[in-house]
C-alpha cells in the first residue's frame, strides 16, 4: 500500500495505514534503530521521552509498545493517530527516504556547510537601518531588504545576494504600520499578541493627549504600570488603577493644546476592538487586551463596561454589576434574534438585572453535578452566554462596530466555522487535558459565531452560511462529521424557528458529544 498522505482537498487522509503488517524482520530492524538511538543520539541530544506530550513522543511510545513490548498489536486509536501524523509529516516536508525529504536534507546540508555570513548581513542591515531615528519603526521594509547593491557588494557578499528569509522575518517585527495593516500581513499573528501590543498602543495614545514635554514620561509610566504583577482580591476589590496615582493625575491635568483626549481614546478603543474581532473572530477578547483598553478609558469606565474571562478554579460564585450591565446591552441588541432562540432564554426578563439576580440566573441555568470545578465552569460559561462577553458592548452604540463590521459578518462567521473544524477535528490524537481545552475553545468560538449570524440583516445571507457550513462539515473526517452535524443541524433549526435540544457548550458533566 501507498504511504499516508492528504488528498487533493487537503483535509482527508488516504493511503495505507501503519502497523498493519508487522513482521519479525521489521521488529528486528526497529530494535537495531532503537539501540543506535540510545547509544549515539540520546546522550548527545537528549531523550525523546522528554517530548512525550508532543506528537513525536506519542508516536515513539506507540512504536516502543509494538516493537519492543509484549503486545505487537496497535489499537484502532493508535493506528488513527499515526495515520494522521504521518500524513502531516508528508504534507510538511515529505516522509523519510522520499525524494522530497531527501531534497530538503540536501538543501539543509548545503546551507549548513555554506560560509557563515550572519555577521556580514548584520553589518549590512545595520548600516541600512542607521538612517532611521532611534525608537521609530521601519516605514518601507522593501527598501531595507532589497538584494545587495553594487555599492554595497563585497568579496563575501557579491552584488544581488539575497537577504536571508529569517532575517527578513525578524525585520518585520519592526515594521511601522497601523494595527489593521500589521494584522492583515500576519505580523500580529493572534489576539493574544495584539493584547500584548495593546499596552504600547494605549500608552502612545494616552501620551499624545498630554503636554508634549510630558509625553515620554507619561508613556513610560503607563507601560511600567501595565507590567506590574496582578493580584486577585476578595469581594471584587481591585488593585490601584493608574488614573488613581497622584503623579498621573498631575500629568493629566496639563493636556496638549487642541487635543480632544476622549475622542483620541475612543478612536483607539474602536480600532483595537475592530481589529481583534475582524482578524480573530473566533477568539474572545483576551484579558490582557481588556485590561489595557479599560485603562485607556478609565475616566469613562462606567460607559464602557468591559469584562474579563474568569478562572473556574478560583471563581467565588458571583459576578459584579458590570456583567449585568453587559447583559442589559445584549438584550437591547439581540432581542428576538437567533442568539436568543438558540440559547433558549428571554431577554425581556433581563431589563432590570442587577449583580445578584444575574449571578442567580447563571447558576439556575446549569445542571449541577458533584464536581465543583465543572459547576464553576458551567456557571462562568452561562455568564458569557447571557452577557455575550464584550461582543454586545463592541457592537452597541457605545463602541459602534456594527456599521464598521456589518459587511464582514458573514466572512467572520465562516472563519469561525473553519476554526471549529480545525480545533476539534483531530481530538483523538491529543492528551485528555488538551482535548478539553480545544472543546472549550470551540464552544466559545461557536457562541461568537451565533452572535455574528444574529446580527446579519439579510436572511438569505444566513441561509448561504448554513450551505457553506454543511458543505465544510461534510468534507471532514467521517467520525468528526457524525459528531458535529447534529449540533449544526440544531443551530439551523433555531434559525428556522424549529425546536432544538442540542446546544454547544464547552463545559459538561459527562463526555462531550464532540469527543
């Protein structure tokens, strides 16, 4: 049989499955390789068992069990894991001893044996960058990364020598651009990285609103404050906020001339939220991101009630007034929508919610179990469902992303559906805790997808989404398709105002239907 590989659609695996024809000769060959590994490789480069949670470590463990242990038969689960993992290796670099793999090793050997020119390239790039003021970014990356010119050529770096790709990747980190441009080019790769950058974005924006002579000091104070260690306090108490520091108040009392600080803060807030949701619609706004933008609008904190993701292991069973405020916002935005029908609650009953009644409602909506951690996780997830966890705030008139992202909602929903298939399509090959994390991520993404669909104004566009989603799921591996299709069908039933019973939650008491 042929080796495992992905089919032309890039999703399904075809070819022969491993461990189907184990012979005494193959066992002897593996023992020979294992002996060489233990004698020559392991002492120099470390034991592969240190990578036991990585795919290569799992595969070696399976092979040791089959070829070195008493049981020479692989389970169906082990065969399926090895089958998909080998197909992934084939897709990335080719299986060992194939023409593609041999060509890659030849290129790597050639690069290893080539003269080491890092110092020369470093000196060249340093000279090219010397004209850029310290602290500024690279405005024109192409001008910095062009091949060696005639004037720059040396004996070791002849004319037209290309700048190595890995150095170009490093230079991209210094590229100047808006967060939208950097996210579109993949320089900002995730919402978590955007959250880390938010500290610098927020400090720069805030610094521009005070007197120019104080801007560098104000920016440095804000960045230093954001790097402090955060503490969880009892009874919803908060650590001191940056705007409460007396020296910060003194700086803020000397504003820049002709600067509307509230407008500058609002525009930065809107840009950051729009970028996060547009490029990573499947991800909830990370806590670091929320914390930074909350500091930006600290003086108007009541007008922008952001909430953070709560940890189930330290959850104390109740919520602050901010969660109730967000839920009332969601009620005004989503009343009578797909979101309300799918998650089976009535927004009309939430107009007068306060913190106590919101906490009680979240607790009443779950099926309690004997596991306190699962109960906490379920309760927190219900709070995210009822409040939409910052989504309603972002799309309300307070931040105003509805008009800005309205045309992108169908694309965002499709992107989330692709993420869900990727996140949960190969759970069998993962450790148990990793599976639980992937299922939770997929459920949170599913909720955001339902939110986006609920805001789409044209019913025909939502119908087109379900055609796309059903086609995408039917292209997946048969086992996964059978598990996810009922959830998709019940979401479609909710859209068509039919009865449905299967709601995709991340926290459950028993085995999850996706697993």
